[in-house]
């Protein structure tokens, strides 16, 4: 049971956004009753004052979130983050969105090798990246440059970025090949 609870926690952490309960059941390969038991067990673990996370749960979705009492701390942190220069990690993510976008968070995570939720949130708060529905995959989202980003970069459209065709092809190829290899394993 503990391993399944840990798997649920890892899944929700990696997803970073509300996740349909049906999708959780499918990915964890559990029935509804077992999924509900796992959710309740994880909620009980997060009830401790020694934990900074909790579960936000609706009848349809579940999400791993920070506890409300840490809102002030996190707000101060975000304000500081927004006044500083972009970090190398943020620039890396922005570059991948610029040359590989529109791009899903899963693909961005794969290319970077780390969870990009916080980085994307920072880029969105700064108005550099926007989130929209993926026209190719219903119920999925993609991230893309904003008009402000293009203006700051001095281009009217992404194809005008230096060496765009070369880097776009490379990013697309690396992501596609990597996804195929992971599926085959």
C-alpha cells in the first residue's frame, strides 16, 4: 500500500496541475475504490503539521498543492523571483519554448530532464509564456511565447529567431525520438 501511495504522490507532483481521477486510476492501474483509499491515505499523511503540502480534491479531480498557511512565504518568494534576472533554468525553458513551441509540459520536462512546473509558472507570471489548449490533443495544454516575448526578442514571429529551422528541427527530433524510446522500454 505504501508504494502505491508514493506512486500517487509522485504522479501528482510530476503532473503539477489538477488531474482527473479517472486518469489517476488508469495510470496507477487501480479501481475507483482503491484509488479513493490511496487518496485518503495520502491526505492523512499530509495532515501532519510537519508537511508543507496537501491535496486539493473535487469529485472529478485531484491536485497536489501547498498548504494555505504558507501563502505569505510563497508570495514573498515569488515576488523576489520576479524581480531577479532570469535564471539559467528559466532561460533554458524559455529557449525550448521559443524554438520548440508550442510545446507540452511533458515534452519540456522530458527535454530538460526535470519538472518544469515552477519554471513555466514563473515565465507565465512574467508574461513571457502563455498556456493554451492544444488543438491536436483535446484536454491537453501547450506553452508558447507571448507577443511580448517576441517583441522583446526583436522579431515578429518565431521563425525569425536566429537559426530557428536548425534548432526547431533538432528539438523536435530529440523529443520525438526520446518519447519513442521511452514507450518502447
